[in-house]
C-alpha cells in the first residue's frame, strides 16, 4: 500500500534524513509540482527533487509555510424578483443536447 500523501506548501522549512554535501540538512520549499524545488539554508544551493523521493526523505517540519485557510462554502446567491407578466422564466435555460453524428453505411 502506498504511503499517505504529505501536504507540502511553498515556504515550508524541513529537515531531511540525508545531509547536503555542505553539511546542512535544513531546506526551504520554493516550488511545488511533480518535482519540488528546495533551497539549502546553509549554502543557498537550489535542488529539484521528485516529490515522492522528497516525501520519503523528510524527517521533520521545522516551520509550515503559506498554508491556505480552510475553504468555506459560498452562500447561495439570491436572484432579483421578476416582474409579474414578464416572459423570462425563473428556471435556468436547459443545456444544449450533444450533436448526433451521422454515420453513412456502405451499401452491400
């Protein structure tokens, strides 16, 4: 079974299991994606590493970065009342049906 997904944010400060050749093991996350960009706090070197490889090497989070606040659901929007006798319908327009493909069959 794969390991659980680790939430990473830009600005996280992490300590890794393996030290950098300069001797530092504290890194700052600067880029996220399939590859994660980290910068060594000791020498300033920037390294791109696979996300999975980095997740396995993390020993501890020293400081959490720009963690987004929990998303709140938006309240429903109120529609303005329609005038009596107006032709506009209160219900939204139906979605258009997908176009049918015309297939010509070969005569036998």
